[in-house]
């Protein structure tokens, strides 16, 4: 009887472990853990799962109209000695204009994070290559200087190893 009870308890505990609840808190902890260790993979998965959303941005542009002045001159002659000049100014106002433009913008932050991770990896590889080239430059300068010194001392009949 004790063996049956023990087997029942062991099978029940295995069943609970295999069929246990996946709580929201546990999912959040695992997501945070994955985000800290592999942010580019989480961003790539999110960009595939949640496609980018487009939103409209309205902008209002007001352009005031400029007045246009037309001038004209009328000459009246009453007699030979007297001339009368009359200036006429006529104002035409242009119509004020209001433009409403709609722009559709698409933002995909998950893809931006994935691309920034790729850029960070490439920049770290570039920094490593620059350091390697810097070391190789110094090695070649030292070896070139040593060869030059050997040639000068060989000219003076002094031998170096």
C-alpha cells in the first residue's frame, strides 16, 4: 500500500510539473531575461510578430496673400497752360492660402533595435580590426628601423645579429 501511495504521489508531482500553469509573472521574467541576454533576437521576433504600424500626420500650412498695387496716371488738360495729374492706386489682395498635408509615417521600433544591434556588432569588429592594424603598423615600423640600422652599421663594417 505504501508503494502505491508513493507511486501516485510521484506521478501526481510529475503531472503537475509537466502540466503546470505558465503564469504572466513567469512569462515576464523570462522575457526580461531574454531581452537582457539577446536583445537583437527579441527585437527581430517582435518585428516579425508585430508588423510596423502606419499613422497619419496632418500638418496645417498657412500662406498669407500679398497685396498687389496697380498704379495708373490720368492726365487732364483744361487749357494749354494748365495740366492736371491724377494718380490712381488700386489694391488687389491675393487670397490667403491654407494647405493641409497628410503624411503617412511608418515606424518599426523592433526592426530599428535589430539594426542597431547589427551596427554595434560591426562597429566593435571594426574597432578590433583597427587595433590589429595599429599593432601591425608598429611591428612593421620597428622591423623597418632595425633593417635600416643594420644597413647603416654594415656600411661602417659593424655586424649585428
